[in-house]
């Protein structure tokens, strides 16, 4: 793939690397309904003592993204859902991103969690993004923590499990944070950029998947 031949690599990854795209913070006016929604969100957060929750606002390709302090994500979601002027009733997606390494060094706050919220009342969509450091040595066995939003958006339940399974991010307060794609005894998190490509021993080993109440809990 991508012109790589003779390496023996059958993973489908041929060494293609693209520069990370990181749009600059937006300046007012954001345009359209973005300014009013941002004003309403910031006012509601200030009333709850969360003035510093939004670290950065980005508008790119006609979409708005709020970058949040990790410890505030649950309360920001609650405000976005419950505030009458906002009414973001649906969390349609929770996903993970690993921005990987710059040479041999990991990118600062390389793991991100991205939430897509929709207001069916006002027909608005916003994106929330949280950046996390991998603690300790930064290795595969190190797990950053983030509050679960399942108590606000039940649709986040299986999606947070997938982010845990693939990226090793622990969602504190999740009702049952178990693997959802890989076997329960799988070692590592396959979508992290430091997960080995190829040469991985088959790890199924005849394992039997236990019922949910007997699986390991990580939260």
C-alpha cells in the first residue's frame, strides 16, 4: 500500500504520514448562530462557577468546536443539555484520537476525546474536544482518566467503552466500563499509535467471554 513493497508488512499501513492539521483559535464574530450559542453557553457556565471550562473555540469548515478542561466535561454536557437556550439533547458520537509522536517524542496531550452533540430543538450541532496527557511513562499500560458523561447522555455508554477498548482512556463513573470489541483478556489498546503493527501473537487462546457482571471493571 502507498508504494511500500517487499517489507512483509501485511497490516495495510505502508508508512504514510500526514502532517497534523490544527486550525487556529477563532476570533469574534464566529458567524451565524455560533456567537449566540457561545454567549449562552459561557453565561450558563459562569453562573455555575465554570468560567474556565472552555479553553479554546475553533470554527473550521463551517463547524464549531469547544476545547474543554478535562475535569469539566460532565458539567459542560449537563449545561448544554439542560439550558433552555441550548437544548443539546443528543450525543451522537464519542470517539478517541491519538496524535501520536513527533519523531521519537510523544506529542503533548496526544490523546483526545471528541463528542458530537445535536440540538434537535434548534437544529444546531457542536463538537466538544478534550486533550489528555498519558500519565507516568506514557506507555501502553498507562491510562488517562476522564469523567463519564453517561449519566447525562446514555447514548455515550457503548461509545465510551469503545474508546476505553481502543485507546485505554478510563471514564470515571461509567456504569460498566468493559471492553466492547476486543476479548476481555486482550493486552493493550489497538488504536494507540504505539500499538505494534504486525508481528503480534494471536491472543485469543480459546478464551471464553464471561457474562457482563463477571468482567473486569476499570472505573
